[in-house]
C-alpha cells in the first residue's frame, strides 16, 4: 500500500495523479487538517509532524511513502528517510526536473508557502540541473487557506492571485512551478493571471510518474492481485469542507475517517 500525506487537502492532487499512473495500488491518505498549515511553521515542527504522519501510515500498512506536500518535502524528506527504512518520495526534485525540461529560456518562477520558498529547495534543485537557469521565487501564503475554504472561483481569490503573479510577470518567466500541492486546484486562475504563454508545472504529475517508474523497476513491490486499488482517506480533525474539496479534486465522493495519530 502507498502511504501519502499532506497538511490538508492539497495532497489529494497527488492522489489523483497516482490513481491515474498506478491504478492497481491501494492508497492510504492522511490530511493533517488539525495542524494545517505547515507553511508557516518552523523546520523542527514540520519534521516532527512529518515523522508522526509517516508512523501513522506505516501502522496502517504503508510500504512506500509519498510526501505530497512541498513544505514537508523541503524540510523533512531526509529525516523521514533516516527514521524509517522504506522508499520515500518527495515532490521538489521531480517538479524542478520537469520545469527544466519544459522551459525554453530557463527563466523559471516558483511559487509556494513561506517555508518552502525560505528553504531554497527548488532553487537548489533547478541549479543542480542547470546552473545557468534564472530562478524567481514568490511566497503566496494566502493561497492555501483559500483552497482549504473552497474559494476557487471567487473574485477575491482572482485578485489575490493577480497580486502574487505581478512580480513574476515583470521578471518575464516562461515556466512557473506550482510549488505547493494545493495550487493545482487554482490552476485556471493562476494561468489566466500569469498569461497563457507561461508553462505551468505541477509536481503532482511529476511525482506520480516517479512512483510509476519505481514500480516498473521493482515489480515485486507491485500489487499482488488484479482488483482496482482502494483509496482510504484519514484526517486529523473533522472537516465537512474537506469532503466538499475532496469531491472537487477527485471528482467523486469519498469516505473520510478520523485518524488517531
Ligand atoms: N500543501 C502543502 C505544500 O505543498 C502546504 C500547505 C501548508 O500546510 O502550508 O506545501
């Protein structure tokens, strides 16, 4: 079973991509809604929460962990890997690689939470691949609460996105990494405000491809039966809004259980 966690609803964009890429696998998702957002927390706290979340998924039977959160990937990837000896996937490197491959002029923008941007993780990952790339970053702290609230088509959201996109537009980026798993939900409005010519890179697809490749090269870790994979969703706080947003992202209703971490 694949264990996936995020601070809230955003990681479901990764689950959606995994359901398409590795359909036979069971997935257990943990949305840490009681402690969201992670993007404004310290590195120590993000690491502690991530280790805690991984422990819960292991107790549920996970054999592979996907950190479906850019903030947790930026700070806790090494710690989770050291603590638990099993394959762990993070979103930063696959997203950076996809951006470098798709950018024509290597002028790459990155948006994310305050913590993700402050970590410098995307910049390092991009420069490791192409040192000559120009990287422009912007923290967009208001976007996660807007997505958690389901404010997807509101005029206020469009106004805030426009304000965040302005400095990136001025820098004439040709590619923009949606460096937070919540942001693909706002993809349309982001594309409208940044301009149709800018390529949007979404790390959800990039990480799902990486997991697909892992199973192709490790067939013995694959599902042992032919039935479709089962999806289980846990949250750490009751949230009706989570149910509505999950339907929006996954396109179907899901059963949500309360996690006892
Ligand atoms: N979805 C998370 C990310 O990818 C973060 C949201 C948050 O908790 O701040 O960074």
